[in-house]
């Protein structure tokens, strides 16, 4: 699986693209797939 992850709090410079193995789910868990997604920054005026 591939994901975007913040490796620490802060701005988008802390965002990293990672690859990891698919997690094993318990009977009471589900996995959600998000296809279209957007990251937006909030700007103070």
C-alpha cells in the first residue's frame, strides 16, 4: 500500500510518501479506500 504521512507536525514540508504492507484487520474493523483526495493549507489573513 502507498500513503502520504506527516512525519511530524508542521507544514507540508513534513509530508512524506511511504509504502507499507497491507494491515491485517480484526473482525470488528474495516478498511476504507479513499480515491480522490486533496490537501489544503489554511492561510491566516
